[in-house]
């Protein structure tokens, strides 16, 4: 399937420099690689979004939130730290 694509001058220069570097043999190869990378990023983004949705569902299903006292939490942590034996 043939397709014509219009690029900005900056993108066109980027494609030309990639081919000139010897890493790619043609502009088509550069574009194919760029599209593969974009597809991979899209898949990763979708996986992260689905994990976030799952975490939100899990949080909502865990029940109502509870209030907490920051000073009490700090106090417990300090007590734990002071009760640990010191290493020599």
C-alpha cells in the first residue's frame, strides 16, 4: 500500500539525517520505525492507564476512608525507631 505523507521541514531534515547516519536505508524505514515506537508507547500508556483504573476500583471497593492523625503516626514511627537496638 503506497501512501504520501507531508512532513514539516524540521521532520523532513530529521528523516534525512537518520538515513544519512547509515542507521536506516530509506525514509520509509525511518517512518516505519517511528510508527513502531509510537505504537509501543501507546500500548504502554494504555497499560498504565488500565493499572490506574484497576487501582481506583480496588480503592473504591476497599470501603470508606478513615481519618488519621499525622501526629499519632509520627509518634508511632518515632517509638519504633527508638526501640530498635543500635548496631555497633
